[in-house]
């Protein structure tokens, strides 16, 4: 009985103190302050030009993709597949002769319609202008490198014969005349002119107009990657009328007006305004977009969703952080050491995780390096280059790419990027691995180089290495592109400190891209250059291996080390055009063995590509060869549900004391309203009252049951 009384007393206490846990939910919807505008501040430098026949930098890609279109384009993020855009379809039987059938009804914003002659005009203009995009992407495909080297003119193959056949002018024997006549045709382009028609229809040339909507493009050699080549902006189909009204076409000459002011293409966006020094470019949806009401077009050609795209180039680090953190910009970027700073500043960081705004796009087809000019002292000494590649502390280089216990970079042995399967196949065949940090081996090679080059160096401990009868090696300058971020500065510091350990003193010289345009001869190219190479289309042989190690591409065209090895050049003559993949891989393996010993480059880590993107931006599709697609992006307000746990304590005097903690869950929704906050906490008191009553009832029932059980006694 005493036990029953004690239990009853305890239950009475419990009825006096009742603890109830309730929860309230608050939702926060994150959306743009203006749903009609997308602000992109991610590009740290402005375009080098607004003409797709001249612009040749990575930051040009998203802009050009929005304005211009090509016969075929990459299938979104799939850079190994193309889809028809201006071309309705195409065919080839031999990878050498490509027939394209042009869509009917494609036109520029001013009403000029695209047909086969527009394609002929566009390709010939890009090649004849002789700028980076045309030369780098069509040499040995649509024009002959030997003729180009001898005459200085990039002439589409066969065009001189076409002009001579129709006009009688001796253009096959006079490249200057051929270039001038072609420039005149392009600058006064009239597809209805009988003479121009006959020239375009001449069958033995790079581009042939077969009918009003049929064009044939023929390469000098069968080349299976040709469609991937023309899928980027050097394959853009441009407006002959606009160009002829604005300075026309001149051989080996950029169009200054278009470079500074731009021109509209057939794409989903048009240029509204261009800021000073290309610091800001505003795009608006093309009001006369030819594909606006079509349903049978590929996704990359669909009309834009967001009416206005505001691209702000070259903003300061602080501006890029602040604009994104305060939701004024939708896309941004900061250097890797500042990733945490960006997230810490982000005003929604309590509700949105880091991974929800950090778009990690993985590794891209690119290599980064210290190029060593093989034609000038002292980097013309193979042992000296071997000393450098083994002196760099690659572990320290990788360490600066660490973030949250992950290393956002990889090591490799260029010039082929490790994203291509060919890279691993060749490395396994050759049993090679990236150069490693080996100080004793570096000193061995440097001592050998000193005797060969009659110089010596003094190590930090005072030891002399090399030929003491020669001259002491002076300070070497490493050239790098300005502006540089903190990460690049750290990389260069590690290189400097590494080389200092073997007695090589260096300084850093920052130069603008315009300076690099003068690196066109071995003697005009510095001995050491910190740079990177991004292939223009996904061919690891033609666009990476050959471009960086064939003297035909010497200097800023790709081979900054001025590699000039006759054995390699003989292999390169046919290598990109081999159709037997096994044979091709074996040939590349031979090349890699040679390059490993020659060591023309010291390869630096390849970092992941990333951007900061607001969580309500959908359709962010990235392609490493053109960037991202503004027309695929759209807004979908992002709702954050905040679950608030509330502890309510009730005493016999009915006083309430409340404490709360919050947990956050996020769920994407289709909400279309602007940022709002809603709460369900108004019903908390009602739920608490009901809960208290329920608990009291349970306790009373328990007491009754316990009393009945007690009366039964043991053994009941």
C-alpha cells in the first residue's frame, strides 16, 4: 500500500510539471531581387574582342555562345557529341567531304537570311583575317600551312584557283593578289552577283556552295574530329551585310569596329550595350529569334528564359564576393584560397550549404606549365630543363589546392590533359609517371648542364655546382600573365623557392596578354613562362600534343617552348589523321618517350573548374570548350524550411518558460513569389494545451490501472 501511495504521489508531481516538445516551421524563399535580370560577375577579365573571328580567350565563350551560332554545336555538357543548329543535318562518307543542309528560316535580327552563301562568306572571312581563331583552328584543315608560311596569307585551299577560273586573274601564282581579290569579294558581298556565285560554286575548294541551302566543306585530309572543331565560335555564321557596312574584310587584319562594339548573330540574345573597355556587356533576348516558336530544335539553341543578361567583367575580388553574398549577382568566382571567405560572407549561409552554391565542374581539358624555351640559353640545355622539372616541390604545389580535406587539383605529365582516355593509355604503355621532386637528381642534372653551358651556381650552403671556370648563372625571369590572383602567386613562390634550393635565382615579371602576342620568334620569347593551354576542341593529339610541341605552332600559337625536333615533326605529319586508333596510340607513346627526356615543360597541377551559382539558378550547364549557356538558365525560387523545436514547461502555477533551437532542411519548390517568410507558430499554444490535457488523461488512467493491479496481490 505504501508503494501505491508513493507512486500516486509521484504521478501527482508529474501532473504538476508537464514537459511538452512542440515544433514550428518557418520557410524562407530565396529568389533574385529582379527576376528579369541575371548578373554574372564571374569573369575576372574582359573579352579580348567582340568579333568571333578575333576573340581567342576563355572568357569569350559564354558571350559568344549567347550571340552567335554555328552549323553544329556541342550537345550541352557533352563535348564529344554535336547537334545540328544552323544546319538541319549533315553527311559524310570519308571524314573529308562534309555536306551540310542549311535550315530554312534562320535569319539575323535585321532580317538577313542565312543560306549556303552565308556559310561560305563566314568561313572564308575567318580564315582570311588571319587572326588566332582562324589560323589555329583551320591550319592544315582548310588552308595549307606551307603556303601560309611562305606567303603570309591564310587562303582557303582552292579559292585562288576558283577566282582565276572565273575571272582569269593570275591568282594561283600571286597569293597577295588572291588575298586582295577575296577581301574585295567579302567586303562587297552580293550572293546574287553572277561572278561571285560562280566562284562560290567552283567545286575544288574548301567550301563549295552546292545550292541555296546546301554547302560542302572539304578538309585537306580526312579528319574525324572536324565537326567538333567547327562547333565553337570560329565556326560562327556571321552577317555579311552588317560586316560590309562596318569596315568589311581585310587580309591579316582584325575588324576594329566589331571588336569594340560587337555585332549580332543568329543566337538567342543580342547586344544591348557595351561598357568602356568591354567592362560590362548587357544582352537582351533576341526579339526576332528565328527559333522562338519552334519545337524541333536542340536544347542549346532554345530561346533564352531570362530577359536580360548583365555581364560585368574584371570586378575586384571584394566586389565579386559582395555582389554574390548580398544576392545582387547570380554567378560569381573567387580564387581557391577565398572559397571559405565567399561562403562566410554569403547572407544565406545559415540556410544553404556550401555545396548548394559551389558548382564543382571537375577537371577540364587543360594543362598548366612553366614553359622552357628550348632555343635560347640556358633553357636550350636539356640537362638544365631536367634539373628544373626535378627541382620543383610538386607536393607543396598540390597542397595549396586543398579545401575542406580535399585536393582540388591533380598532377599529370603533359602535354595531353589527363581528362582524355588517351593520356592513361599512353602512360601505361610507356610506364611513365609525372616528374617528381628529387633534389639530388636535380643537382646531378644541373651540374651536368653547368659543364655543357660553361656556368656555375652557388647553393644556399655555399657549395658550387657546375663549371667553376665559367660564369655564374644570373637571375632568370619567369614571365606570367597579369592580373594574377593569390593562388598563382603562391604557385610561383613555390617554384622560386624550389629553384633557389639548387642555386637558381629567379624573378617574376607580370605582363598583359597584348605582350604575349609578340612571342612569335624563339629569340623574342622568354626563357621561362608561366602559362596554360586550353585546346579549342577535344582532340588531344591535334590540339594538345602537336600544338604544344611542333615548331609550326611556335610561340603564342601553342609551342611556347619552341620544341623543334625533326623526328616529332615527321610523326606529326600524319598522326592526327590516322584512322587506326591502335596505331595512333602507339605513335603517341613514342612521342611521349621523347618528350619525357627532352622536358620542354614543367607541368603544374590542373585544378578543378568551379563557379558560385545562386541556388535558385537552374539550367547551369557547363561545357569546357565554350563555357556555359545563358539561354538554358532559368529561375526557380528556392525555399528553405526552418524547423524550430520549442520546449514548453508547464507548472502548477501555469507560468510558461520557452527556449528554442533551430534546425534547417532545404527543399526546392516551384514557388513563383518573391522572397517571403511564413510561419506556422501561431498554433503552438493550441497544440501545447491539447498536449497537456492528453498527458493528464494518460496519467489518470495509469493510476486507475495501477490501483486495480495492486488489489489483486501477488500471483494474480
